[in-house]
């Protein structure tokens, strides 16, 4: 199940080496606490929560809102837990750019060395389909460049991936969680975070069920017939419902993709989407035929809806203090050592503090009147706020 999106401005530069060293230690300590307390499945659930992930990026001192928080935090988690996590049955694959394309090979390598209750082909399929959905079925203008795949010995998985829109100077992060996945191709989103929305051909929305069904059926027809219909539409129709950026690709490219689809004869939209070579242009062409020839109109609703502890790498709201961040992870490591020796008082105290923190802190999520904001704060103190409310976002407890 897709559990959320987050849109972030693009920031240049690199994470300083001294900061990344501390980030690895602190993120590893936090996740170790979660494993000790609730197990590896809880780690997947936390990573799949866009708000918790953002809070983790803030706590480990990187940044609060830049695109780099995704790639750097995932890198810190993967490197910081490289030796520890496999012993607990938690494994990592993928990353940014070229590293993302190594995901299948890394999954296979893990299964060759550790017992996992899932086959490599199943995990690789999940990895590829999640990327295909966010890059091809949800056409929001963001091109994926980061794919981080986390899985457990039980065969459960979570995905954190990110796309870039250079024109908007923004990146969008997508979160997935296998334990809630019912269907790759219908309503995988559960909690969407964004401050910008636009016309989006969202083929996994419930409203586009008819388009999905027709697209897979039309794709089984002779490619020459489909291209002929598209050319006729382009010549005779003055306007189309498709947004301008969703233009149809040239016929030579489309013919190759449609021939590949025709050879496979997909029986449903998921099978269509899984075919190599089926990209955004192919799906737009099939949607166009479904809309004009059969009168089924697609929905273009964007599926989207932001904590400081150690400062940020850019010095905002204040510079990172190395002694503070080092003290945080040494405290967590000390609590873990004591807990494993049977003395859980310190770990329990930290857990209670985190629970109180998540209940007490509320962030304004929209432009509401001052009296309404005051009421939200009062309600949060009395414990009356609905955690599913779109008006308020709670500061997530890290463990």
C-alpha cells in the first residue's frame, strides 16, 4: 500500500562528512530502539509514514524540508545499520541514482546469505511495480531518481522513493508498505502530504477504474488500429481533455510499445503496467482512445494533501551542535545496552517521553483563523484531536 507523498524543494550541495557520520550513528540508535521495543515490522511502518520520516530527518540533524533529506537519511540508515540490521532480520537495497538500479541484485544477494520468507522474484516485482506506479501510472510530472527498498526476514517490505520536477524546482517523495497492500493499481495512497497540487493523470485512483479496464482491453487490439484512431482524433478534434504536458509520443515509439503489449495480451491493468516498455506515453495514448472512443473521462485529481531537535545542515533554524547530537545517540545506545541486560527503566522513560511528545505537540496544517488555532491547541492538550484529521498534523514520536 502506498502510504503517502511529500513534496520538497530541490536543494543543491552535499551533506558534510562530519554530519553524515553523526547521522548514521543517531539514526541507527533510533531504529535499534524500535527493533528492541516492537520489532522489525514496526521499522517498516515508521519508514512508510511520511511525517515520521520527515521528523527523523530533522532529529538526526540534516534538514527539515529539502529534497536531500530523503536521499541522505536513507543513506545514513542503510550505512549506519549495515552490520546491525541483518542480525535482526532487517535488510536494505537501492538508493539514489545508480544505486537504485542495483535494487534487484541487492535483494538477490540478501536472499543468498540470509533466510527470508519470500522469493526474490516476489520482492523484485514489488520493487519494480511500486516504481512503475509512481513513475508511470501517477503522471504528476516527477521523474523517479531514488528508490530505497527495506524488507524483513518475514518477507514484509517498505519503499521510500523520490521523483524530481526540475521545472518546479521540487521533489516528491512516495512511501509504500506491503502489510497494507491490497492492489497495486487502485487507491494505494493513504496519507498524502503536499503544498502544491496540479492536474495529474492518476490512473490508480478509484475514479479511473473504467479507464484502467478499457486501457487493458484496448491494448490487446492490433497496434495499427490504435494508432489509426489516435491519428484520426488528432486531425479532427480541436481540443482534448488531457493536460498539455501529457502529450502523445511520436507514432514510431508508440508502435513499438503497443506491439510489445499486443504480444503479451494483458488481462488487467496491473499486467499492462508491468510490461517492460509501457511508459507514461503509452498509457496516455490508451486513455485517449478510451476517452474519445468510449466516452470514459479520466480523473486528473492530484493525489496529494511538515520538527527540530538538533538544527539543520543549512544552519536553519540553528546550526547543528556536534556535542548535542552525539549525546543523543550515546544516550540511546546506553539505554539499549541496559535493556538487553534486563534493566529497561531508561528505555521506558525515553518511550514515555516520546509518547507524551507525540500527544502534546500539534502543527498548524493550513491557514485557519486565530481563534480556530487556539481551539486546536486546547483540544490537543485535552486529547480530543482526531489523528486522522486533515486540519492538524501531529509531531510523530520517534520511538
